[in-house]
């Protein structure tokens, strides 16, 4: 990363990730991203309303294929993300350390936990049905069963934890077959952009995860009121008034809403099932039994 | 109707079994009490327009009292009981419902207008079954898959509709109490009487005061309940529009929310379906309970090659339906629940004609008094027609056709709702193919409108969120 004396480094342009491609913001805007210590790190794309809408279109387009992929396949794709992420561990450690101003050891712990979280969720793809589905002993001659199904397109406002927090809110959404539009942590978006490069090279179909950098207060209202978004996770919304406004807008088409936590969660803790279940519907099928 | 092959002598169920008081108070803290700031209103029999009783539209101070009673009961009694004892109370309630089942069925039919055959054979037995089912969960919550010691939410505010008054009460109260919550429940303004009868059942069961509170009233009462800062949970069954308002109203609070809202279900009939069964299923899908069913099969999608034959059979079958006195045991179609609802059904049906669909009803004499609407079907309906898009909540069926399974699927899913769907075909693999792809919370294959306490029920998309019934139904009342 550092400029050596004998060679001028090639710096990376940080762009959006929409529909499997890396466009700039259609608005042409960028914003300065600084390290926790104030150093200039990069110019990130400042996503607009139009970018958000494009991302929703891409997510909707990807939903059919991703939600009907086999659970085994989705599990393998998520595991592949962990593999590729592991291969770029050093890069993420440096980016997380820069972004969050934490010591190298702490950054390493977070990156390791993020990799392990992909592995953990990868394993859920073909188990959540068995844990959360049921066969229902109805009082009549019917075979009756309930299965979890993905809700659809989810909007995710990622928390401040630039990689581990991000992975902890994205993986549970996509593992079950949802697709998503993610608004990266505004102050620390670079690990998210690098993660999108990992996703793009990990067999995750384009459009399954779409990642926007910019201001949550500007982009999130468009996602919250978008009629083709089925759910919204407000994990990274720290302004209570904005959270209320977003939840109210989400009611227009009765989105499933995950409210912001009362305080920043411990992202290293066991995540439990809540975030996966929040983006699942239960479908019950009745079939007669007879000859 | 009744002019077909057979004429039937009237066979009315006796009303003598019910004893309706001239007026009722609010059921708060274990007693029927006079309102503080509520105002009286009348509840009528929709089949005769006879005034049945006077009940209270609870005011904000009444809601305060009810919520306070529920809180005291939660903190002081209910949350300290063992699951086993909570379960035993629920078993008592189930048994009392069974013992008083005939009375409850008659009362439901009088206040709601639904045929006694349905209240007697469907609603009330399901009410008892629901309490019986959740009673058994009360001491097994640690095994329900929500962690070893799941906690209740606290005080639940519950608002239910008029189409299945006592059944919706059971769907709300049974899981809430099993999970350890206390409740304030508001029945619909036009159907308060069975909820007040249930209040009496709570007393007979010696349920601790304040665990169940019943506040009658209309929209204002509901709003006061939803907005009350003292409740931890809102559960609502009703229209999508009111559901939206409630979702907006709880935004920014920590109140948990589940919503069971409207629907516009597709009932899809393929060319290999057993047609006689399909006809019965279509009739049950849209004319059960006068079509006052959120999951009603209000859009019939029939494969083009059998459309004519199916419609012929369907029309013949509609000609044999008997509309009239809800208390008559031979009645198939009862009264529309209220003049407002009747007006909405009339209005949307008129729009259906204006937009170019063809309207048909069997020859059908409507009683002189009361609110009635004949079974009606529209053919030549397109997806753009309002009668194909909007919930009518009445005995009105919109018929569309399709050629391929993919087209059927596309049309079925082309709605903001996602509560239920039906598929009729002899081919098992096709049933499962369709069931996988229909974006609806309940899919009935070669049957329709089946309900069971063990079977999770609830919607996708704008039909709401959360499930009622089964293990899944506990989640709505646990802090998970």
C-alpha cells in the first residue's frame, strides 16, 4: 500500500458495486474518506437516489435466480466468499485498522471473525429450513408443512463496524436467498468496497449484494419508501429521528423492519438466528391425503 | 333461492340458548365496569337490523385503565405463574368454550350474520382447538426453538376484525397468554358480543383479574390502544390500510408488531383438475362466510381449455346455494356484516360492470330486512380491473383465464397482497412447483380455506407479517 522510493504506487479508485459491476455514482459526486487519525485515504463515490434505485432494480433482477438456487449451492458460494476473503486478509487488516483507528491486533481479530462469520452462515443455508420449518399435525386428512422462504429485496444500512459489522448484517440476509442493497458505513466505507471485490470474485451472482457508499441520511429514505423493497435493516442508523422517519416510510408497502439496536452491539458475540429469521417468510402448504 | 330441485322447510336453530343483556360495560380487571369517558353505541343483527344490545366505545381513559390493569396483572400475577399453571388456565378456557359452544355459535351468527352451520362447525370448534393447542405450549416454551428461557413481551394490545370475531380472539389471546403476556383486546365495533361472552368465560375460569381485558369500540378506541405508551406489543388483524397506519404509528417505539391484513388470493384451476371438487373448492373459497375472509379465493384463474365447462358447473352450483336466515341450519350464505360493507361490495361490483366485466348472479330472493348481497361472479375480467386488484371482502368472484402454468403463476403473483392461494390439479409435481413459486403465506392444494391451530397462517408482502398458529405463532408473543 505504501509508496516505495523506487516506484509510484497505483492507487485504487473506490466505486459503487451494483448488479455485479463497479460503476461510479451517476451523480458524478465523491466524498473524502479519512482514516480515524484524519489522514486522507481516498475519494469514495457519493451515491445518489438514482444509484439507490438502480441498485434495487439489480437486486430484484437477481432475486429469482438466487432464491431458487439450491441451498447447497448458496452455502458453497458463501463459503467461497470466506476463502477469497481469507486470501486478502492482510489487505482487510490494514483497511480496518485505518478505517476504525484500532491497533493491528484488534483489526486482525475483526477480520478473522468476519471470515469465520461467512463460514458460519454458509453452513446455515441448508439447515435453517429444518430448524425453522415444520410439519404440522392438523386435525384432518391433510399433509401440512411450513417452510421458510426469503422475503425478497432487503435494504441494509450497515453499522459503523466497517467489516465485521457489515458482514454480520449482509450474510444473514443473503444466505437464505434474499438479495440486498447495502449502504456502507458512511465514515468507513473502504473495507465495504473491498468486500464487494471479494463478492465479485466469489461466484456471488451479480445483483445479489449491491453496495452503495455515501450518506445514509440521503440514500436510506429512498430505499425505505421504495415500493419494490420488501424489508429494511436499520442496524447502522444511529439518529433516532431518522430511524423513526425510515420506519414510517417503510410502512407504505409494509416492509419488514429491523429496528436499530439500542446501543452498538458486540459484533464478535454469537449472532444467533434473529437476523436470518427477520428476512424470512413462512409459507404453509396444505395437501389432501387420500387414495 | 331454494327454488331448485328441493325446497327445504325452515330449520332455525333456537335463539333461546343465548341471553343478551340490554347493555354491557367494559371488561377490565376481571369485571364488567362502566366507562370513564367511553360512549354507548348499539350493536345490531345484520340479518334483521334488530338492535341486540348497547355496548361502550371505550375512551382514552378507559384504555388507560385497561392497560394499567393488564400491567398490574402481568407484574403481579401472570409473569410469576409457572408455565404449567398458565397452561391449566388455558385448558379451562378451552373446555368452557366447548361446554358453551352452542350458545357461542348462535350468538356469533346473530351478531355477525354468518350461517349457523359455519359458526357451529368451523368457528367455535376452532376456537376451542386453538386454546387447547396453545395451552400445551405454556410449559414447553423452552423447547420451542427460541432459546432455553424465552421471555414474554409484557402487555399486548390486540385488535381483531368482525369476520371471525371469536376465532380471531382465540388466535390472539391463546398464544399471548401461553407465552406469559397479558392482553387488552378490542373486538370489532359491529361484533362485540362473543368477546363479551368470552369475558364471562374468563370469569368462570377464575382467570386472574386483568390478564384478559376486553374493550369494545371502533377505530378511535383502537387508535388509543395502539398509541398507548403502556403496551409492549401490537397485534392487528384487519385491512391493509389500517395496518399501514398502525405500522406508521408504532414507528420509533419499541413496541413489537404483527399484522395480518388483506388479500386477493388466486384460486388456480388446471385442466386436469377434478372439476367437481374444484367447483366445491371455488365455492368454499369465495362464498364461505359471505366472502368476508381475508384469505378468500377471490380471483379464479382457470385454464382456458376448461373455462367454459368449469363456469357452467360453477353457475349450476351457485344456483343451489341457499341465502337467508343465518340461524337456519340449511343456510349457505348469511348476511353481509354491516351496511358500510354492503355499500363497498355494491360499489366495487358496479365498478366491475363499468370497467367492462360481465356480471352474473343466480336467481336469488334477498330478504326485505337486513344487509344482503347475492353470490356474484364476474367473467371477462382483466388484471387491470379494480375487481381483480382490490379486496372486495364479499361474495364476489372475479374470473380470469390462463394458458400455461407460467402465465398462471405470473397472474397469481401480480398483486401487492400475498396471503393465500389455491392450486387445483391432479399432478403432484405441478402442485409443488406452483407452491414453491406462489408468493403467498398459505397455499391450499386441491382444497381451500382450511385452518388449524397447528398450522402457521399469515401473509407475504402487503398482507402483513408475523404468523398465527403453530410453533411459529409463539414467536409473535416472545422476546426472541
